[in-house]
C-alpha cells in the first residue's frame, strides 16, 4: 500500500528541521576559523563574505554525511582551501581579460596625512599582505592566531598538527613578517633619502 501525502509530509519535516539545526550549530562553531583559512588562500580581490557563503552552502548540502568533530574540521578545511583557490583561478582569468579593471585593496590605502590611525592601518595592511605571501605552512597558523585569536591547541586541531609544531611555525612566521617589514622600511627610507639628496 502506497502511503498518502498526509502520512509522509509530517515525517519529513522534523528530519529537515533537525538537519537545519545541526548545520546552524556546525557553522556557528567553525565559521571564524574557516574565515581565516579562506583569508590565507584567497586572492586579495575576492570578497571574504562571498567565499564564506559558498562554504556554508556546501556544508548545508553535506551536513548529514559528517559524523564527528574531526571529520567536520578536515572536510571544512579542504572545502575552504578549494573554494579560495577556485576564486584565485577565476581572478586570474578576469585580470587577463580586463587588466585595467583589476585592483589591489592595498593600492587603495590612504597615503596622505600624518594621522597615527592612518599609519597604523597602513602598517596593519602591509603586515597582512606580507603574511598572505608566506608559505602555506606558516601562513595558515599565523592568520588563525592573529586574525581569529585561536589558541595553539585550537590551531593544532584545525590543521591536524602537534601543538609544538604550531608553536614553532608561529615563531618562524612572526620572524619572517617582522624581517620583511624591517626590510621594506629600510628600502623606503633609502629611497626617501635618495630623493631628498637629489632635490638639494
């Protein structure tokens, strides 16, 4: 005997509602570090919110197949990296087709005035730009720590690494960023001195 519509609809609604609840809980728990992973891999021109939405949509479609915390983290990290890299490939195509329309957010930074807030913002933008140029093994933990404020243990869980490895990579990543910023500052000062000497 084939069940009628009245008998099947109520049974399906609680299941759908339960899946929605599971999805919302998972997304609330993992959204912040997923954003940092996207930030570590996405092109500068991409919109973080757009990529987060794409990851969320994929999670909504696959929630039923994720059964434990470890598998959720591993799956989300893989999806986030793939989404970010796909955005990067799309951006390369756009730049090739419309080279004059491609822009870099760092090029739009305010460059006039002596307001310390402007200087701080420029320094922060430069540090972020340098961080995003680091090798992946240093870029990811540093962004998870600096941008999302995650503990060493949380970073280790997300990346599937020992805590000691996370600590070592963070030390090296910070040193690389600091050395690069110092080098850039020296080059800027040298160019300024050369320009001033030429103008006298």
